[in-house]
């Protein structure tokens, strides 16, 4: 199984937040772990993003980024993940004074030893914050290219509604010119038209989330015909109230429609589980069968940007 939709900053566990705060001499606005955990009740995407960005304050040194990344890789490996495409949010660190090299090199150093240490092959994707101006993203992309950052592609995340794909046409053109893979969050909270525009205006190869495609029958037909990969995150969708309960999740309908879906954890430290936990709950609540789980796992490997040789090993 491959994990294709994972924000490394969303793997920062409460215990590590406290440990890094102590190591870096940072005063947290929470008295203890219980008080921090009591904030993990979200009403929508923005209510989560506020806490997610605030907690990043503890990430200061290369070692901090490497420790967070290693913790995730160890846990993902134990849960059966054999390939991961890790997103990181460079702008969220640069904007608070952490040098680009520090965050990129910290994450990349842990990824570099992952296959040997954990049996998990990795790729790194720089995700850009869609609530910031496109010029800000372009500047950071140029810096990443200039420093030869080991990135395989770019993504687009953060507050979706009101920040449509059309805002980032130049960014995606530049990434294509640079030979990078392109993905984008679309149709999580935003409308189905953001999925269409991500494909047509940004040239993306995969859609992160994409669940709101189900509101547009013509789009579902297109996504099925073109086998566009959709990296679905069931527990995330429940916790961010994109769906009411797991029992209401469109995953079964998406499978029935012939869509190329995979199951992913998004921000496992915040949403109550890693990718294996997502599968446990899908089996328990939605009656996901072993055959369906195998199909989802095969989709994740085929839809990855791993080499053909690695895909063949994993399939
Ligand atoms: N950043 C981290 N997780 C995200 C999500 N689920 N949607 C948009 N931006 C994010
Ligand atoms: Zn996401």
C-alpha cells in the first residue's frame, strides 16, 4: 500500500509538540497534553487549520523536522505503508522565520534513509498555501528550484473555498516547465468545479480529496473514464465535517462508479488515525471487503509517482 495524501506537519503528535517546545524553550498556550487534546474538536477545515498552523511554532531546527518525519515513517511502516509521497508546507515555516533550507533539509534527511530503515520508499512534494498570493508561492518555488531541493512535485492546500485553482495557473505552468509532478486539493470543501479546473487549468495528475465530484454526474463520468486518481481521506472528512459520519461517506459510491480512489490519512495526528486506522474503521462501519481493500491498495500504488520498477515490486 502507498500513502499519497499526507501532510508531514499533520503528523506532529501532541507528545512531540510538548517535547519540541521544551527542547526549543517555547512556551505553549496549553497547560498540559489534555488541554491540547481538548482543542482537537473541529467544526470545519479552517478550525483545524488554525490549530495546525499554531502548533508548527515548535518546529525550529532541522532536527525537529527530521524527528517528526522519522516518527511518521516508523508508524506508517508498522501500519503497512510501503511507499509514501509526503507533502510539506514550506510557506508555513518561512513566514515565521524558519529558513527554507532548515525545513526542507530536515524532512528530506529523514526521507533519505526511510527505505533502508523502514522499508518505505518516499517522495517529497512541496505544497503551496492557496490562501496566500500566487506570487508568494512562485517566489518559494523559485527558491526551491535554485537550491535543488529534492522535490518530486507540487501540491495546493489550505483554505479551499474562495481560493480557486484559477488563482495558480502561473505556478503550475512553472512547475510543469521544471519537470515537476502536479497535484492539488480540490472538492474537499470547495465545489466540484474546482476539481474540473484543477485538471483543465492546472494540469494536475491527481486530485487530493475530490469527494464533492459526486455532486456532478458528468464529472464523475469523466474522472472514471480518465481514471484520475482521487486521494480520499475518510477520517479527515468526518473530523472536518465534510461528511456527517463515516457511515455517510461517499467512498462506496465512488468505488461503485469506477473511480480510481485510494485511502489516506491526511493529518493523522489530528484526525484520529493513520491509514491502517482508516481501513479498520472502513471495514467496521462501511463493511469494506478484503477485495475492496486490495483494490484501494493497488490503486494507491498505480497512482503513485514511484518508478515503474518500484511499482512492480509493490503490486
Ligand atoms: N492542510 C493540511 N491538511 C489539509 C486539508 N485536509 N485540506 C487542506 N489543507 C490542508
Ligand atoms: Zn490534505
